């Protein structure tokens, strides 16, 4: 492990699908225990970026480094969570949380005990033996995050995890995620369409361009932690939101005749 | 308590349905003034079963045996075929037309050559029953395997899953619900398969053979008795599959697992379990 290497580094990554570029010369660094939100227009390649970092997809060129080690195209190093909770209907809450262990080496009773402890700590204690269909959307996403945490990888990629929830539940989940993050020593890369969500949660907000995706701005979010609901209405927050919105919605350049 | 009440209501409704069928049956006899040799009443048909039970009992056991063994063979063959076919697109494209052809051939037509091939014992009957049962199983299980969420398979890759573990944990259980849909269809077809098998290839007597000989002597009471018994076997098979489904897929009918992790939550064990998770819990230095 190289000293001072960022926890996650995406180096000059370009991805082409059948020649059409989806990402172009994209570079991004995330420090240990940092929370970085990525916002960008639809189709800017945010999910492609996640598939690259998780190793599901190999870039046309460029590298992915974890602690300075090249892991381009390798899976099994980071946790991954989507808008769809992807809970397995025949597994209970605990059974779903230990899925990573079950798929790699077989889940032990110790894994299950650990899952139960994790779930209990973060508000799922009453639902350990429930099947997913008996849970609300918000609860299901909590289980999905616990499943991601139980992978024992402290880098988490969260791809619009709350995108399918109603606004009330979504806000509850954001505050819940804040408490989990502030409690644990994890590094999070978070994709969202929601500018409020991006700022409320993150230490940095990276803004992506239209396709082919690049990082066009990287903003520090100096709001103090622990954060709560009041952050959303603070003057500092409004200032940051104005800036992100301005970056996202630049007026279209007029091509001179 | 609630469960018992709902069950009682369902049983009562099912009994009412049987009563209705028997009522209509009686009504038809009355309306068209049918003689007993043309169509006996359901009561007298059931009474015939009772009167001739010493005759019916071995026949019924014989037919139940053919149905049950043929069903199990057909289900197993169908399931294995589906798993093999799902593993390779080429195998699937090769076998699917063959399977469809197997069902397009009139079963009665191939029953005779099967009897010539396999003789007149139990074997040709098992083959015929399995023949009608395996198809709905293959089709449903294949569908189930094809519809496993691709994102879920991607997630398992991100988790670094071993292929066979992913198959056991994700794909195989996903076939259960479609498997049971196929089995329910198969269970009702199986009895028909057994009867056809007995008609073309019988040395031992079963309900199907009895049906055939008694029809020849215009013993309609015997025919209707055997028919009611065959129907009962079909319904019982279906109900057995439903019962097996409830046991095998608890997540479809229950909100919590029967045997959960409750015992894991004793405090001493919880402390021991902190392990990795405890090391994540932090005094963050920000």
C-alpha cells in the first residue's frame, strides 16, 4: 500500500461502447473515510463509472486504484448498492445481510450474529427474521445497505439508493445514512440526481458533464458534522446549492453563425 | 385462530363446490329423465365405490402408484432438463423444438409403440405419465431461470461470488415458484397419463383398465365410480403439490422465518460478534 495514496483513485478513464464514448478522460480521487456525491445530467455515465469502479466493466483505457493498488476490472473489492434493493425474497433480513459471505465462503453462525448485531444497531432489530416482502421500501433499503456493509469492504458505491422512495421516507433515509456514515469508518461514493441530497450527505460534490462524462467541477462541502435536518435550511447550504445548480444547468452555448 | 377460521371457510367452500357439481349432475338426470344405466346418480356411484371396495382398492392403489412414480420421474427429468438447457443457449436451441414436438405428438398415438418397446408392465405407464408431466415443468423452470434479475447476478459478481454458490443461493431457489406452477399442471395431467397408459399397455389391472372393461358391459355405475376415484386422485395430487409448495416456499405465505436467528441475539454472543464491525465503529478523527 503506497503511503498517502487515496483510498479510491480513478485515473484518466475512458469508456467507449461500440466506439461511442460514455466516459472520457475521467479522473477522480476519494480519500479515506470521505463521502463524495456525484451529480450529473441523465445519461452522463454515472452508472458506467460505478460499473468501472466495482470491476463489473473494464475501461477502454485508464485505471482504477484502491490504496494505490491497480484493481481495474477486478470485482470483489467494493460494496455496491442500487436503487433496486435486490433483496432475495426467500432470505430473511439476516439471511440477506450475510449474502456476501454466503456467496463466497458460506455464511457461518458468526456471520449471522454479526449481521444481527449490525441490523439491531441501525434500527432493524425487530425485523431480523422477516422476509423482505413484509418490509417497507425504506426498511428494505436499510437492509440493502447493511448487506453492503457486511461485505467487509469499507468502500461503498451507492447508486441512487433512495431514488425510488417517497420524499418523506427519502429524507428519513438520508438522515439515517448520515448517522451510519458518521458512526462508521467507511468511504462512500454516492450517485444521485437530487442536489439537496448530494450536498446534505457529502464532503465533496463532483459534477459530471453531459455524455461523454467528465468531472467538470469538484466542490468542497464545508458544512460541519454531525449534520441534521437544520443543515437543509442553513445559509451555507443554500449558497452551495446555488453553485451546484449553476454548474449543472449552464445555459447552452450559442454556436456563432 | 384467524388462520383456523380462514381454513374452515375454505374447506366449507370446497365442500360446497363438490355439492354443487353433484347437484347439477342430479338436475341433468332429472331434467332429461336419464335412466340409471345411462347415467347413474352421484349418490349411487359413490355407493358403488363403497359396495365394491374390495375390487376398487387394489385398482386404486395400482393407479395411484403409476401416477405418483410417473409424476416424480417426469418432475425430476423436467427439472434437470431445464437446468441443463439454461446453462447453454446452444443446448437450449437444440432441445426446445424436440420438447415441443414431444408434446405435439398425440400421446395416445405414441402409447402403442411405447407398449411394444417396454412391454406391458409398469414401465410404459411410467414413461407416459412422465411424458405429460415433464413438459410444464421444463417450460416453467426455464422461464424462472431466465427471469433471474441480471442486476442481482451483477451484484453477486461484485460480491466476488463463486459461480456454484451463486447458483445454489440465487438461481436454484428462484426456480421453486415456477417449478411448483409446473408441478400443479403436471399433477392434474398425471392421472390422465396413467389411464392412457393402462388402456394401451395393461397386464395389471388399474382404474383405467376397469373403466374400459366395465364400459364394454354397460356397467355405468362401475364406470362412474372409477371416474370419481380417478378425479379424487387428480385433486389429491394437486393438493399435495400445493401443500408441498407452502412448506417449501415459506416466504410466499409468511412474513417471518419459522426458525430465525432469535437465539443468536443473546447478549454474550452479540459481544463476541462485534469483530470486524466493531473495528469499523470509530472515534472518527475529522
